[in-house]
C-alpha cells in the first residue's frame, strides 16, 4: 500500500478558501498524520513492523483461545488488539476521510 500526495496543493487551497476554519483543522490533521502513515505504509521497515504486529496478534490469539497463553502473552495480545493495531487503523481512517473531504 502506498500513500503518495493524494491531494494537490491547488485542491488544498480551494478547500481552505471554501471551508476556512474547519478546513484549516482538516489540513492540520492531515499534516500531523501524513508522516506517520508514510513511515508505516511507504517504507519496507514500516510494512514489516505492521506485518509482524498482525502475525504476532494472530499467534497470540490462538494461544489465548486455547488457554495456553502466559500472563505476559495475554497482556501483549491485549496491547496489540486493543491499542496498537486500532491506533494505526484509526490514523489511517482519519487520514483517508480528511483526504476525501478535501477532494469533494
């Protein structure tokens, strides 16, 4: 998955002129999220880390399901499931929503 510059500077300028303060907040959010998502989705190491997190969550889920997980494994599973992966998904969702708002 690759996130290039999905919106042109001209589109951003038009959006800011139309939406003023709310538009500035949207563009600010994009600016904050873009470096994070670029690092995760456009770099080999970022994708590898995300892949490792997903595979580790899957492995731990099987241990938890079979009731074979240690307390540490259970804590790691909960961290990945409840915090780390949702954080990445939420950031990606917000980013894509903001890009879509600008393109409208």
